[in-house]
C-alpha cells in the first residue's frame, strides 16, 4: 500500500485502463467503489487456501475460516465503535439489513395508527420497507421535507416526529444531494418521543468516521461494496438489547441452538440473524477493506474528498448550462454531485461522458420521491472517492463542455 493518499491509484488496477480511447475517470463511487489489490488478494487466498464452512467443523480449514470470519466481525465492530461484536450482523448488503429491521422489529412494534418517519431524500432501500410495513399495519408514513438549499428541514422533523412515532429511519448521507444529515440530533429527537432510530450508512461509512455509540443510533446498516469490499456482503449494527428481543429474520441452519420435532430454540445474537451459509469470503475480504481504510485514515479520506469537492464543485457551478442539486457551498457537500445539463437527458449526458472516458451514473438513483420533490425525472451523478484525483475532476469538466458543444452543433 502506498504511503501517500494522493498516490494510491497503483493499488487499484482497474483504474489503469482506457475506455473508448481515453483514460478512465471512474466517478461512480456512490454506486460501487473499486477494490484494492489487497481485497482481491484476500478473496483469492481464502478460496485457494482456507475454503471451508464456518462454525461447523473441527478440521483445520474450518477452524481457520471461522477464525478469519469472526475476526472480520471484530474489525467491523471497532471500525464503527460498536460496544460488542455480537451487535454486528453480516447481511447481503445495506438493503438486506434495512429489510431485516422492518421485517422483525417493525413487525413486532408497529400497530394500526402508529407513525413511521423517514425523509424525502431516502434511497428506495430505506423507503419501500417502511412504506410496505405501514400499508400492512395500517400505520402512517410521514416524510421530513427539504429546505430550499436542499438539506434536511430539521424544523419539519420536529413537527413530524411525535409521541405517535415508533420508528425514525433516515440516511446518514444522501446518495443524490451530497448532504450529511444530523442523525445524532434526529436519534435524540426520536428517543425523546419513545421511538427507535434506524440509520442508512451506505454513503457515510465509506467516507467519514462513524461512531454508532456516539450517534446513539439503535440500528445502522451499510454495504461492503461501497467501501471497497466485495458485493454480496453488508452489515447491520443493532443495540444488543433490541436484537435479542427481535425474532429471527430467516430460518434454517446455523441460527439455532437446538431443534426438536415440535419446537426450536434459537441461537444468541448475532447468529440468530445469520441463517445458512453466509458470504464467508466476502466478510473476510470486507475485513481487509476495513484494514485498508484504517491505514489510510478516515480523517484523511474526509480531507481528500473535501479537497476534490472544493476543486470541482465551483467549476461545475460556473457552467451556465449546468444545474447542481444540493448545497452550493463545497463545505456542505460530500463527494456525491448530482447535476443536469440544459435540454439534455441525463442518460444522453452519461453516454456522452463515457465516450470521453468518464464514468458517471444517470437515472433516478433509486430515489424517485426525491426526484419528484426536485421537479426532475432523473439526474446525472458524479461521485468521488479518496483515490480520485484532480485530473479526474478536470476530465469531467472537459467532458461536460465537449458534450455541450456536440449537442449544440459546435457552439457552447
């Protein structure tokens, strides 16, 4: 691993290629992050040397696999400062974790007339589970709206969260607007009204220090693939006392203490929620991704991304035919930048940028209610990570100008 955060691209072989004859500027990190060699090497090593199922064997490979799997759980625990490694549940991803909470705690505790509060900026993963739970239970789903600046309206939050509220579920950072939400304050507000707080950490854990005890969140879900781990692995953090009260999410092997003809006794947490064979290699490689981020230093990740946003956001905002969504102040904006170009569909913009070697996302970003609130059907989205460079930012601006020139028949 390189020692300088500005010289880490060598750890990411996928970045060293050309796309359509141009150097690749990968700016789709909010969708998935690239993997360093160390993570890929961990996957290969496991399958070549330690491949066995965990918790079920006494032979050497099974014991090695189990030790590595549980060590990964401890790494995640320390990374987000959970009180106990039993509070770390391995899932398929952030979506799976949020559905787990809705299908267990939600099913137990939401009744007719109860209220669930989310924000209008939520990813569908933190919207649809609560929407469907509210429909099923005849509960009320309420949305916290935005300020004119595109931030969460905390005055509205204080009106929406009442003594009828049982669950508040809000993203720590938006995957569209590039804002960090005050979830510590929201969790405190929820607790004052007797509700629990569920945090969606998909866009925060990879990009900033997260301390779940300081935030005092009750549940917090995130995905491995957005923090340089493999796909198919994620984490749900939950306070131990809440997890122990919840029923299992799925039934089968591994999640039991004993099974008889007429009854089953379930295992303690976290195993109660890890039915069947998990993504063992994925969890172990996620542990390697955590190691990598800790060596880089999350404060350095924040600083590098802020440097890139400080550099690129004013350049985007200076283009008269570009509309940027979310705060205009770089200091209030994460590395997620959603934008539109006048009279051009975001899909056309993304295709044109790809021709210039720039990889961005286009569409509604699994946030259609937010798109409706913004008055658009879709946006283009460039999203930066710490391994990106100012050269990537310059390539984005150059490609946008070239796109404008192409569609305007040679004039800007």
